[in-house]
C-alpha cells in the first residue's frame, strides 16, 4: 500500500430529525448565516420553513438558485454577500452543487482577488468561512470531503478546487429528505456514487486489498439499493444505505493506500461544461465506453474482479468476465432509466475535438491515469458513446 494521511474533521449527524441540532451548532460560529440552496425544492418540501424556524434569532441572508452545475457567477455573488454582511457561517441546504458552490464561496469570501484565482492556484486558499450542510441529494459526497467542482461559463472550464479548509464542519444527513427526489435525480445520484467508487477502484496499486474490499462493498450497496429507491422512494432502508454510500464513496476512505488520476470524471466534466448536462447522466454515458477502451490483457484481471465482486459474474476466463461486467453495468444504468449514448441528450460530434483536447489539458489522463490516454483516445471514447 502507498503511504497516506487520513483526517476528516466533519461532524456527521445521520438519521431522522437531526436537523434540530442546527441552532446549537451554528451558534458556535456566530449569528450571521448565509443560507444557500438550489432551485427551490426545499421550499416545496417544507424544509426551508423548518430551517427558518430553527434559525429564529439568527441573521439569515439567502442565496438561492445555485445551478445544478454550479457556476462561477453564483460563487462571486455569494462571496460578495459574505464580505458585505460579515457572514460568520455558511449553511448549504441541498446536494453537491449547492455544497460545492458554498465551499468556493467560503474561501473566496476570505480572498481579495477574483474567485477563479483559487481554482487555478490552490495555494492561495489561506482561510475559509465555516460551512454547515443539510444534505437533500446523495451523490457527490461533498458533505464529507474537501473538494468542489465549479464551472466558468465564460471559458467552458469545469475544474476542481480542493483544500483541507473546505471540509464542512457539520453535515446533517437525514435520509427522509431524499423521499421527494424526482426519479431522474435519484438515478443520476446513484450513477455518480458508483462512478466515484470505480474511479478509486481502477487504480494501479492492487495491494491495498482492504481499501478495494471496502470499495466493493459500497458498490454492491449501490447496485442493490439504487433500483429499490427508484421503485420505493420512501423506503428508509434504501435511502439510508444510499446516503451513507454517497458519503463513504468520496470521503477519501476508498483511495487510501492507492491513488492516481481519475479517468471518467475529467472527460465528463468537459462534456457538462460544454453542454450543461446532469453530471450523473454524463457518467452513465461515458463510463462503459471508457471501460471498453481501457480493457486489455494488462487490465483484464481488475475488470474481471469488478465484474465478479460487484455484479456476481460467474466466469473463469478473465477477459470474458470483464466484458460481462461492462455489459452488466450498462444494463444497470439503463435499468434505472439512464442513457448510454450522447445522442440521447442531444450531443453530436461538433465539439468532440475541443472537448478531447480540454480533457487532456485539465487532467492527469495522459500521465497518471489507470490507463494513460491521449486526445485520440478520448476522441475514441466519444465515438464509442455517440
């Protein structure tokens, strides 16, 4: 296993009714709160009213309308509000997009220059406002990690900011908040969780057996409970297992002792930066195509293990087992209503070359990925999932 450091400062409050701790916990930081959220679903479900009731006595300022692929513009607005109102703590209510934007806001509020500077040079992040989270969508794991992905709409760049200062101080994870999610969001989140596990699983170091075994357990959990949550939206067992799988899937536990550049996410980030599609939808399309291109005599053992451990494939021949695993993943994705082709989301080959070039420029695909790839390889992936 590779050397690693594992430290997570986030206080997780998991289960029904945990939101009641908000007044006591937020008061530790001060009375001025920036409440961030997305398109307004928290108002339709009544969660907004609950939070406003709990925050009686606090000075609450609101930033709503944060986009599904959070934009730099929203970050800039939020940072300006924090500076102008002397905000003490940010309360992000929503899924990964709201949390990610809030993380960038938290450090941009403590920086004198343009917020995008912090995306280009993480060493500039010297300070950040504390962040609390009320999670309403399980997908990204942003509730218990230090990363955030933001889109610069002017340059079509979708990049990650990351710093130990960006861990949420508190995350409230109540599975009942997932009951009202539209099926498409549940499906996209399920694919996203599975993809996070796969990105960390398909890495060079195969000696981190315990890490891989935990990853397989999380992936099997997603495969088991994703379809149940689709069929039974208010199934607490399914929702709670998916919610915790999301958190464990990207809080660095599944990468300890391993490490390396991710493969599918940087390609999808470029696609959703150009076309603004749902992140999980893009992952559903691109992942099987990447697997087909990455499968070889050298990698067949790892792909076969994935097929056997996650999807229960019974086949002795590694290459055949690996191919069956890819097919099983495609069937899983389509079974929960997710697409496998770019044409299904109205994307043609117009920008393939630009996107392939950008994917290589903004990632470690060509140097540190499980299977190193060139622009031509990324082009092949786009063609495979056309």
